[in-house]
C-alpha cells in the first residue's frame, strides 16, 4: 500500500477505458462521455473485443496489447471474472494505475484452487506493481484537471474540498447535495471494496500533494486501523477533516466483527478514534455540509460561550435548549454590556441578560446596534442571530444590514433566518457574504458545537503535555511478563486474582489487602490476621475474565459472601462457596479463595477502569462509574492508548464521575489528578504487556485516602497491534561520550517539548541554518507540537539526553527520519549542540538511526546537506552515503542503501522516482 504511483490516477495524460461501447447501459461508454464533457485535455482510447473503430469519437482497439502506448491510467469496466487477466495484461504493458468500476457478489467466491477473484486481482497487481483502485468504485473526479473518470450522473464544480468515500452511490448523492449548496470539489473519489489502494493511501496523497482546504470522509469499514489513524492524524494537522460513519448501530453494522468486551456499542470507539485524530465527526449529510460551512468560514474560537440575539423569545429558547443539551455554554454578559443593553431599552423580556429579545418590532438598525454591543463583550466567543420575518424587519433587508456592518462585530457571527420563503433570500445573501447561515436555530447551535468540538480535538492533537507521572522499568516489565508466560505454559488464558494483584501493584496501582487461600483451614488461619468484618470470594476460571456481566457463574450471589466476622465463619464460607460452585457448575475449576477486609465508612465512590481489545482498533482504555450497575449506566468513556495526563484529563472530564467529584469531593483537583494518573498507568501497562487482552478494575474505590482496586480480572490473548504506536521503550540505551559524559539515547516523546525549546535556544545561527536551511530564531507552539508529537510507525527521532548534577535534564542532540507511506525511502535530519562538537555524538545518533531504519525494513535513506556544511559532508562520507551535488537546489544529496527489495513490488517502487 502507500502513495507510490498514485500520481497516475490524479494527473494522467492518457487514459484507456477497457470494456467501453456505445450501448446505453455501458458503464465504459458513460466514463468516456464524462471525460469528454469534463473537457479532459489528454488522449482517450477505448478497448473492446468487438473491435469498434471508435467509441463516442474516441479511437478503439480490440486488445490491450494493441494500444499505441501504455496509458497513464486504465479504467476497467469488464465483467468481474475477467478482472485478474485484464490487470495482468495491463501490468505487462507497463500501466501504473487502474480504476476497477466492475463488481458483483462473486468477487469472494473461490475458483477451485485458484483463489477468489479478489485474491487473484491482488496477486496480478503485485506481479507488476500496478496500483488498483476498486473493484466497485465509482471512479475519480478531479475538476481542476478536467478529469471525470467515473459514472457520476452530473458534472462536478471545481473547489477546494476533497471527498473520499467508500460507497459509490453515496458519492453520487454527495455530488448532488453539494451542487445544491454551491460547493465544489478538488477531488471526489470512492474506493468501493478496493483490494489495493485504500482510503488511508488517498488521504496520504492528498495531504502531501493537494492544496485542498478540507477533506470530507465517509467510512463504512476500516481494514488497517494503524495505517488509517496515522494518515488521518497527519492530514488533520494540516487541514480540516470532517467524517461521517455509517454502520453506527448493531443493525446497520455489516462487518461481522466480534463484540468489544465491556463496550455495548462499538461506535463509541470510532468517536474516540476521530477525537484522537483531531477530526470532527458528524451524524448525517446535512450536518456534514453545515459543519463544513461553519468551520471553513469562522475564525478560531477562544472558548465555548454563545450569545443569542433574536427578535422573539420563543426561537431563542429553542436555541438555548439545544445548546445546553449539546454541552455548550450560554455566555454571561459583563457589567458594561448589561448597562448598555438596559440603557438602550433593547431587551423586551430580560433586560441585560442573554438571550437578548428585541421583540417583533425590532428594525434592522436596532439589531445591528445590539450586535455591536454584544460582540464587544469579552465573555462572549460567538453570537447567534435568530430572526423570524416581520413587516418592520423583512429577512432580506435585515440580512443586508448585518452584512453591511459585519466589520463592526468583533466576534464570530452565525445566523438563522427562520422560514422557507421570505428567509430564503436572506440565507442566500449571507452565504454569498461568507457568513454561516442555517435554516433553524437548532442547526445553527449544532454547527457552533462542531466548532467547539473542533477546537477541543485540535488542541489535544497539538498540545505539548506535562511530564508523565509514571514510567516503567525493565524490571517491572520482566516481572509481569514472567507471570504471563507462566500462565501460558499452563495453558491458561487468564491470570488468577492473586497474579493480577501482583501486576497491578507492579504498575503502582493500589489493591485492597488480600489473603489468598486454598482450603477452609487456610481461611481460618488467614482470617485471624484481618481486623473487622471481611468478605470471601471464590476465584474460578469464569470470574477471572473481565467484562463478564450477567453471565453465570459471574454473579455476586454465586461467588461472594460479605460481612463475615470470625475465622469460623470464614472457613465455613469457603466450604459453602466451593460446594455451591461444584454443585451448580462441575466443570469450573476453582483457582483460589480471596479474603479481604470490608471497604466501608470512607464515603467512597465506586468507579470502573480497565483495558479491553477492539477487533478493529486494538487495545482500548475504558473508564466510568463502577459497581453492580456498571453495565446499565451510560457513563463509560473510551480512549485509544497511549495516553498522557492531558489526554487522560479529557477522558475523565467527560464522565458523570467527574461531575460528582467536582460537586462532592473535598479536593476535586487532587482526585481528578489521581484518576488521570491511573489511566496513564493502564495505558503504560497495555503498551508494555502486549499479550494482555483485557483488564477490569471494578469496583475501584476513590475516597479521601486515595484509590483502591477491590476486585479485578485479567485475561490474555495474541500480541496486540495498536492503532497508535506506543512509545518504544525497548529502543532506549545508555552510553558514554569521548569526554566521559554519560548520555541516554532514546526516542523522543510529546513531553519533551521543554527540552526541545532549551536545546534550540543554545544553537548557533549557523547550526540552525544548516538544519532548517534558513534562520529560525524561535519555535512556535505548532513547531514544538510537530517536533515532539510523532507517529512512531512513520517517523522516528532519537535524542541524546544528559542528567545534570542537580537532577535536571538537558538535550544534547537529535536525529530524525520521515518515512514515506510505503517505507521505501526515509529522509533524515540531524543536529548537535555546538558545544558538543567533536565528541562523536553526531556519528552515534546517525548510526543508531541507520540501525533502526534497517530493522524496520526501510530500503533507502536520503538527506540534503548544505554545500558549506563541511562537517556533515565528512560524516556522510564516513557513514558510507553516496553524495551528489544537486545543481537545481544547490545542495548535496546524500543517499544510503539500507536494505535490498524483498519482492517485485518493492523493486518497482524503489526504482520509480518519488511522486
């Protein structure tokens, strides 16, 4: 997969349509007509076995080999059974890109021992390196290049919005919806059920090579969540991305994926993924275009406080209801704003308050005057105008007054001109003027909340978080992995209660004091060491599995006795629980019995936290209210690891638990920080212990003394694959420089932003020029985010870090690489602090990076060196790089072969020039 050869899809000079005819039902004929109507300036050929002289005036040949030259792009419209052969022949001819519009229900049916049509298509593509988009795609449209290689039903206007989807019919509908709203597209592509080119590949290409302002994304399914999340996060850092996902309910989910333990509706996982990628998710197509209009026309918000100005209280109240239910805030006016509103006698209902009700006799001039007052209030982030037409203030005249005075308003303005006849002209005027406008107050508020949500997720994407409160050591990881390996050797898929307790304590999570016994006699002895009432739990195979609600024998009544007061009762309880379990469930093996003191009297809140594994996105962190009602309460929030304190605070802050803590805790900030730290610890555990499939802490008690895990369960599975690659702890190493200074060389992490700032401040102007090819005196917040937040599956940065005598740390140097999406080539950059020159640090960093890139299979490392950077040129020569002077850019190109291609696919891509 990747972006190689994708240029041939978007910038073809020649196109061949395979299977085109002039028959009315011919898809190939429709493609040729769309190409002609779009004004495609290149050459078009038709291929049809009938051997027509021409198809709609375009020259036609009978066979692919008879084409005058290899076309840049082939569009296949032949029956499904012919697809593997057609792709093979196109590949042999030297074609690099093909669209497959054909489809059908038999694509996955195996033909004897040859495999399915889909499998044979992919084999044929890999033999020659040809890229295949489809089958069952609608085609692609690039209006700016007069390219419409699709079966779309109408022309598409050029614009700066890219639409990438998975449904051809929805793509057709999207064209019509956009045309009705006057929206144009830079690219419009649907991938169908593609075997090769996937949605993330297209995201990568458009992100790298297109001036697109916004990307609209329609999803039905995800094949590779890591590839998808990497491409999506990269794209979202550079442009607005809006997503709509079908299959949100179990009834419409056709993926046949197994359920995610502990999560009733998997759609919340997609919410978490979009949020983590800085993407705004919408629920329907109308909302998609409303959000696009809002986010592309409004300036960035400073907060989420909305003021409402209306010519009637009823419409304003509708807007307020929607705002509060969506989690927004109604702005509170300052003293000066209230004074001016009262002085002018503007408000008919609640003078000086929000919303401002101007009444039905308000003139356009009065509305403009009030808007200027309200928009000047520092406690207001945006203003919504809700207007119903009256004789004194027709909608169009009022809209024109607002537009004419828009420069007087200091805040973002949204408008809702209510009605369908008189209000239509007002909405049209605002739309032309670039002021967001909506049919109803509810839609306007929803659009405002999209802006609030976008600001939130982008802040999380760009933020440089504080230092992590917890880090594991090789010893911690080794101890926990030993427990897991021992369980595996015994053929177990779960850890016992006592083993899980050891793992939790190793990661700094406090567990309730427990005594584990096997017999009534051991229970009698252990009970003597417990003061006060106690509980006895039987631990067996079924209740060692997390998230097993409402399933026998994981019921409180079946495995737990409470308020036991003596050793005799404890021994008797062990006997009763064991006999009852063996009587009702003979196959279930008892692992152990757990005795714990009762946890009462501290006004504890019961919480639930843990780790589960989604079949698409891999490990997921879960958190919410706990206790016996946990499967009923809709409070469970989820997040994709790895997490830091900032991301954890966002998860915790969205739960009912956080609201209860803020209302009832004696020290809310302390308790919320404890919860955030817990989620970071769980995230680290998931990253370290790849075979950990699920972990549930329930109940997890939070009180004035701290947090305590009372009950817990952990199960095991195959090694996990993360959607967002976690921090690679195994790449850390320690060494000593020539001057005797001890340094740690490790991968960079988001928390290193302060180190980067201090490091940059100690560089000379010449060092900065050699690294960035221009003077860069200061780093912006965005610079720091880009340098410290990296996707480890596509980028890597190693820093050399020294621990000073006072315990603080300093950064001495850094080497970075940026891999292309195919992992064929990687571009490097290295910089070392001036006072560390001559200590071998540059060579050390480069050798570590070269070794890393070799280990992940990258084929070639490239870099550009300024001509007067003689130390770097000498280092390149020492490391074996081939150096060549680039006259066009006036730099030295350095190239190092790291690995040889393992197959024809890689060889084709390595030999091709970068797109």
